[in-house]
């Protein structure tokens, strides 16, 4: 007769117990992870909302010791820097994404470009700031908004490249083949048909890069440098929202702390809106006309 | 040729098509080409425009290489002064004396490594736990919101984390957490007075919060890449759910999980703003984790715009060069590991 193999009761009990322990630990770690996020958000809302008023958006900083004032110059500065950065980063990034998706599928160059873009995404932003400093600020001998914008633009390129590639790959082949079958030249089909079909996704990818770069402080520390006054000159130092938050947070003045919290709240709202929008577009598959 | 697309006549749905006995092979000598062929020939070739367009796209893709080359050349160029004066001993000296021109990067390397290590030790178990929960144990309806929340953690800017850390985390650590650590673990020598709150440990904690979503989302991606057949095979052999996760999923995905941990390490090494605000800015190597320290990115952020002479600036840029090389190596290694498991699918972080 074959022997009956039976696990001992103790072994069976240990297996069920370890299953329950593992589930408990997983739930515990999830709670431990979600809690700081919720705490940070609630604290930010509480601290920021009380100091967020119209003056914050319309006034420049007051001298130390006076109450009131706002961060209007920082908001404008951030907008200007992002505009310069987008002008540099978005066209190049989308073009590189088009190359990866349309012309390079499976080729050695495309794989290398993709790998390099992913690695470049992980390079610290302060290193980018140093290289733009030595490229633009040192020869010009002064800080400028242009240098800050170039630093931000360089940071946007790898992100936009990868998201554009992913969005273009989602366009079904039938559309491309239909265009080519009608005799549309390849370049025209890529631009007017494939890119246009994927444009909601591409635009939200750009928005994601935008939001990520809007919160970057380190590259601006020694390129745009910050400015106490209202300035729209590209050749002068300019204020930026995250830069201002950094300076104010480390200062000893309560009034400036209050402004820093309000600025942080504005930044977080911008980023939450962008991330939610990106998620909405990519998970709902809003590629109208694709099928 | 003024052929328009409306002039081309294609057989309608109920007409019999012309016999297909002759394959279309172009006009025989003496015959006119077909209408469609005449139309296409009249349009002209787009080969030139196609080639130009493709060339333009390749150029833009190569700007990515150009960016890496640009960063590398600028860093190496501007740090020549310290490279020629100190050589490799720069990374082993612990004196940071800008006044006398004596520079040594060891305290910063120590600070970066220790704060990143603390961050990893705290973040990795939590991140893997969250990933396991979301992928395997979570009810389907919760999956979307939970992954959205963890991605939101990744999107918060570093300076906002720093702001919160300075005003909320540091007092919390100073008043409540550090005294307990000093009482329980003070005998090891790692948690001793003085207790300012601001220090290496605070930097490690805020780093762990920041790299958690990175490790978690990559681990989730790697775990979903494991084919279902593996899970089903283990379950068919009579395993409990945890045993299925351990043997069927984690064992297959462990290379990718190691890759995601290394990617989190890479992010922690380069983190600047939040660490600068809570690390204490003291360039000394001290055994206690509660003491202030200094990291490579922090010294650059703090002292770059105040560097008074060329040697000082060159010393800081050389630290930046070291940071660049280390993060490139770490990130490349991590991407390779994750790629090995997901087979070329993009290793996205956000």
C-alpha cells in the first residue's frame, strides 16, 4: 500500500496563520503609506487656505516686517520660465517621440535613445542646473530667466519623448495603413493623422512634464536665481514659485512662512489637477476617432 | 495631367470585377497606364520630403545624446582646477575649508549614502507591502484610487515635502520619536545626544516618503508582468494566497524588484531640496544618526551661488560630476534589471 502523506496539524495551522499575518502586514503598510499623504494634504490645505487671498496673486512681496504682500512676481516668473522651457522642450520631445514610435521600431538607435531617455529622467535636477550654469550663465556673466528656462526645457525632453512614444503606439495600425493606402506621403500621414489622433494623449503627456518641472527648484537656484521685484525681462534674474517657497521656508519670519504655505498650496493644486487629468485621459482611453 | 480623385472609377458593389487573370504588372508596351496609376504618377514623389522629415526626427532624437554629452563636458570642463590639484584624494579627504582652499568630499559622500540607506531601509518593506496589497489582495474597486494616491505622492514637488518636513516632521521627531529611539537604541551609539530634530535621521525619513511611490509603482508593474500561469500553477498545487504570492509572483519578479529598489536608491541619491532643508548642513562625519550632516546635493544647493573663487566653484562642480556619474550608473543598472523582467516595456516611474 502506498503511504499516505499527511501534513501535521501544526504545519497546516502555521500556513494559515502566516497567510493571515502576511495579509495584515500588507494592509498595515498600505495604511502607513497613505497616512502621510493624507496628513500632508490636510495640513497644507489648512495652513495654505487661511493665507490664500487675492493679494497673494496680485501683489509682490512686501519688505520684511510688514504684513501682507503676495507672490505675484513668483507666479509670473514661473509662468515665463515654463513658457521658455516648453518652447524648447515640447517640439524636440514630440519629434523624438515620433522617431521612437514611427521610424525606429526595434532598431538599435531607437533602443539606445529610449534607454538614454529613461536614464536621463533619473539624473538629479541640480546637475542639469550646474551644466546650464556653466553653459549660459558663466559666459553671460549674469543670472537670467533664459538660463532657467533652458534648464527646465532640457528636463522636459526625456519625459515628453517617452509619453509621446507611448501615446503614438496606441494609435491602431488601421488608421496609418488607410492613410498610406490613399497615397498620403509618410510625413503627412504621421503629422496630420497619427499625431492628430493621439493628440489628447500627447497633450496630457506634455502637461505631465509641465507639472513635474513646475515644482523643480534645484536647477533654478543658480540659473534664474530669484528676484524680489516684478520682472518680465528674459535677461534678468527672475522669481519662481518653488524658489520663493524654499527661500521663505528657511527664513525666520512668520509672515514669510505664511506666504510659503500659500504658495505650496497653489503648487499642489496645479499638480493634482494635472495628474488627475492625465489619469483620466489615459485610463478612459480618450483617443476619439481611433476605432 | 489634371486628373482629380473624383475622376477615378472603381467598380461598384454589384458589378462583376474585371477578370483577375492578369496580375497588375504595369502597362504593356503601347498601352496606356490605368487611371489610378496615372493619378498617382501625377502627384509626384514625396521621397524627398519623407527623407527630410525622417532626418529631422532622427536629429531631434539624438538631442537626448546631446544633452548627456553636454552635461558631461560642462561638468568635466569646469572642475579641472580641483581635479588637477587634488586628484582622486579629493574624495577621501574630510576637511571642507573654503577659506584656506582645502577641500575634501568625504563628509558629503558619507551623508548622501547614509541618508539614502536610511530612506531605503524604511521605504522598501513598506513599498513592497503596498505593491503586494494593491496587486494581489486589494478589492478591485479600491485598486484605482489607491494606485492614484500613491502616484500622487510621487508628483508632489520636493520643496513642498521640505516645507512640510521643516514645520511638521522635525518637531514630531524631536519631541516624540527621537527620545524613544535614544532610550531604546542609545546603547548602539547611533542615537545619542544632541537631539535637534534636524539631522541625518530626519533626512532619511523624508527621503523614504519620497522614494516610496517610485519603488511601489515599479514593483507593481513588475508583479503584473508575471504571467498568470505561474500563479495558477502554484495555487493548483494547494498553496495559500501568501504562498502563491511568495512562490509564484515574488520569486519570478525578484530581479525586477531589485531593479526598482536600485531605481529608488538612484532617486534618493540625487534628491536635493527636501534633504537640504532638514539635514542640518554640517560637513562632519559623526556616528550618531540624530546629528546634523551634509549631503552632496545639499552642499551644491547651499554654497554654489556663494562660491567666492574659482577653486571653490570647481570643487562644488566636481561633487556634481561625481553625483552625475553615480546616478547614471545606478539608473542604468536599475533600468536593465527592470527591462529584463518586463521585456522592453517602458520602465515608467510616474
